[in-house]
C-alpha cells in the first residue's frame, strides 16, 4: 500500500536531526558552593555521616503528590526533606557555576537557543540506609516549569542511583564522591531513587523554569512538509477497514513525544525533539496556508498480549489481575482511541477545554505510543472467548493543523459553544454572508456535537439571525424537546416568527424524534415544563408555537395509548397507562380548546382499559384545579356505570370472548373458549402448534390452564378453564363501584 501524506510527514520529522536528550548530567567542583542550613550551620563537602545526621534532625519526612492529595507514605517515598527557606546557597563561584550549568542543560535537553533557564530551589533531600523513592513523575508547579534539576552533594555512599526513563529508554546516574553532580531532566520523565545500601545520599532539587521567545519559523524540511500537508488536505481519505470514502480530512494531528500540562503547553517551552519538530511543522503549515494549535490528547490502546515466558491460554482462575502489564508481550493492536481534551488558541495564547475524537485518517506520529510509558495499564487474562489483552492509556501533546479556509469548521467540531458564539458575533457585526457560509460548514458533524443542553439559547439566537431557513433548522436539529424550557420562549418565538409555521413544525418534530416512544424524560418535561412554556410563548406573541408543541406531545402520547391499550399483560398495561396519567393532565392544562376537544374525543374511542389512565389522572388533578377535565370525568362515570350494570355471569356460564390471529389453531381455540358448557379440551398437536396456542393464551392472560400430556404422538395439549373467569368479573365490578362512588362524590359534573 502506498505511503500516505501523513505517513510521509511523520517519517520526515522522525528523520530530522535530534536536538537533545530527555536528561543530562554535569559534574562541577564542590568548592564552587557554600551551603548553610538553618539549625545546622555551614555544610562541609563532602558530606559525612555526623553532619548528615544533623541534617536529618532538622528535616521532616518527605511528602509526595497523588492526584489532588499530598501524602506521606514510606512505602512509596522514604526520605528526609528540608524546605527552601532553611537553605542558603552562595559562594564566590556559585552564581557563575549555576548560570553555566543552566546553559549547558538548555543545549543538552534541546531547548531553543532563545530560551533562558532558571532554577527555583524546591527542597533538600537526605537518604539514609534503605531509603528510596519509587518511580514517579514530577508535577509542574509553575506555568513555565519544563523540568527538574537535581544537584547531589559529594558523599560516600552506595546505592541511591537516580534512574530516569522516557520513551522506552532508561539512564541511571550515580553521584560523585568528590564533585557536585548535576542532573537535569524533563518533568514528564518517570524517575526513581533506588534504595541506599550504605552511607548517606544528599541532594538539592530545583524546578527548571524556561523563559523563551517563540522559535523562528524556519527549517530545512519545511518545503517537503508543506507539500505533505497540501497533499493530505486535498486527498480523500478512506477508512482503515473496508475502504469507505471518508471525504477530505478536516485536520492533521501530529502527536509529540513529551507530556505537558495545560499550564505548561506553550510553543516557547516545548521539550527536546518536540521543539524542533514543532518549529518545522508550524513553518510548513504557514507555507501551506494552514493554522496550528497545540493540544493535549489522551490515548487508549487495546493490545493482544500474552505473559512473557508463559502460556498464551491462561484461564481466568489462574491469572493475577493485579499483575504488572509490563510483564506481558504486546502482539498486535486491536483498537485505539485518541481524544483531544484541551487546546490553545491559533495565536498561541489562551486555551479551552474541548472533546474531539481524532479519527485514524487525521492522525500521525513519529514515535508510536507503544514506545512510550503508559500512565495506566490494565491486563485482562484469558476468559474462554476473550481476554489476553492489555489496555494502555497515555497522555500526549499534539500539534493540530487545518487549512485556514476550513478553520471555522475545524475548531467548531471540537467546541460547539465557541462556534455559536462566533456566529452570533458575526451576525451582530452585520457580516451575514460570512456567518451563513460558516454555519453551513457545520452540517457534516453538527448533529453529533451540537445538541448540548446549555447551547439551545445561543442556537436559537443564531438561527433567527441567519435569515436562512434550511441552515437555521440544521443548527436546531440536534436538540431534544426535554431541554426546551420557559426561558427559551422569547427566542423560539422570534425564530418561529421569522421562518413561519411549516418551518417551526419541522423543527419541533425533530426535537420529538422518538418514534412512538414516550420515555420518562419526556413525561417529566410535560409535567414540569410544558404548562409554563405554553404561557411564556403566548406572552411572547407565539400562541401557534405553543399549540404545535401541545399537538406533537399529544400525537406521541396517543401513540402510547394505542400501544398499551391492547396488550394482554395486565400488570404491564396498567403500569404504563397509569404512568401517562400525570403528563395527560399537564398536556390538557397547556392545550387550547380545540386540542382538548380532540383529546377527549380520542379517549372516548378507547375501550374500558383506558380507565387505568383516566382515573389516576382525575385523582391527581382534582375538580377545583382542572375543571376542563369535566368531559373526561363524565365519560369515566358512564363507563363505570355501564360496567356495574352488566349482568352478572351465571354460575354455569364458562364462555370467554376472544379473537386470535384468525389462523386455523386460533379458530379452534376460539370455538372452545366461546362454549358455555365446555371446561376442558384435549387437543393432539405437534410442538410448534402447541407453542402457538401457549403464546396466545399467555399474551391475553386468558383464564385457561394449559399443560401437555406427553403420551402418544403427537402429544396432547390439555386446556382447562379456571374459576378466575368468575373472580375477575367480580373484582372488576367491585372496583368500578368504588371508583364511581369516589367520582360522583368528588366531581359534581360527573
């Protein structure tokens, strides 16, 4: 398969000259430093045991950070710590030495030549025998912090190596017995201090801060990289599997090698090889007519894996789910997901939270994720038909590039609030042509990202201001009716007034896109929001919008009545119909006279099971608050009286009214059920025909016991009518009497 433009770009950047390492070391004469500690006095170098013990006496157990917490746990970090205010550093050669060391580390770490490093004292650490610090990663304590500087004082000790790891590479540093040992490394490097075996290890740590100018946009690879970008944005992409046409890419996301925080992500403070690659790619984007931003990405990969040195087929009761996934060999990548969660502005300043999944055809990197250290990993052992996988999570930074002519859509897909505010600003500035063009560019993805609840007000403003009916409807389409509240009435009235009733009806229909469902969220909306929204719309001069909302609500509710009225499962039917009682009351409260007449007429057409909704609704409303329910109350009274007036079933009448699916089996079953005298029926039937009869009886909850006598061929289905036929009629009559007594005593008009 031919190399894609993004693959070419990643290869070019990978082949660029390395500009530095993730860590570096420098030795310096000890006599350049004079150190004094409060409560201890001057510290003589090399540090010997008696003085180390005095330092410990003035120190405290060192703490460490985990998430938002600061903890003390000697199982993780076992060392003594003195704070910067206890330390005084000086000497005739100290300032010159430190300045020289910082220039050295700037170059060794590959920071731009325009950068100026500063070292901010952080702590003094004393490790005695057996003390250590497990692998960890330093937090960035300042916006300009790029790394950590460790200065180890000369002493005689064994163990206590400083081990620094990044991108699969590890370097161990040992302190000198006679000289000052400086080690600098980037803050995203994992590092540890191994246990001291003898003597004392004493070191000072500094936060490395970088003040820098933006690197010049130049470099030898720029023309080739610019060509790759142009090719990438003008070549239609295909899916990873299946060769489905995905259209032109909206952006290119190039993953950097180091981790950064929101505070530390800045073009001027990129680390090591990231700085050089960013300079080249940013210059290429300028040449190709693109914009660039810096972003933070979270990556998840799922790998097929197996334990190193063990059998691939480890059953679930054999593997240790606490095992370190590093003990397993990665085989093939099963799935991956990359989400951008934050990015800077195109001008390099500011920034904002986003949520943007990066598809494979927009992604590239010179360093694969598998070469880096994940911040979290979980191994799933073999479970019979799945497992032997490792999920690995990484935090990476990225350079995001998009063509300037597609800048609005590229940014909008990641931040819909920004898009609506930008469109609103353009409309207010009178730039309608540009606003309409920008809004139209949202169409391919807006349905997926645009329906956030807090954005409806802004979307209504933009929709009304655009003066383009089709585009306005597209902007409003992603929202759901449950988020439309009273505070949206004025804006909805304005948009409806601009585009007319047909447009408004189509928008409202989209907001109700539920098929024939009426979920709890919609019931809650009808209960809590519809009456107030109706009044607000009428006050805003848009009664026709209130009418449309009520009419569509009734249409959805009527679908539910049609669905549940004829179900044979009485418990389910009763629960569902009773649930519709409260929203029915609120709907009628919000409806105008014509819709109330329509609803009342439709309800009268249903069978008596509708009482399972209407009686709870009447009890909920009460006659004082809902006089407009009088027609429904009268209908219920007539139904109840008719039930009570029905002749009681005679003791020898075993007939059951029922109509099946009109097949030959159902016709035979109906003949048996309708008989006044036949109580049992023995019916030789094959298995599939018996199953059909079982299903029909169960669906309608017929008072018929059905069992199979497994003798002969075919087996015989034995049907027996039960006495529940009589108790049901009695219970129905008694309930009707109770309901009618309450209704006539409560509703005068009933």
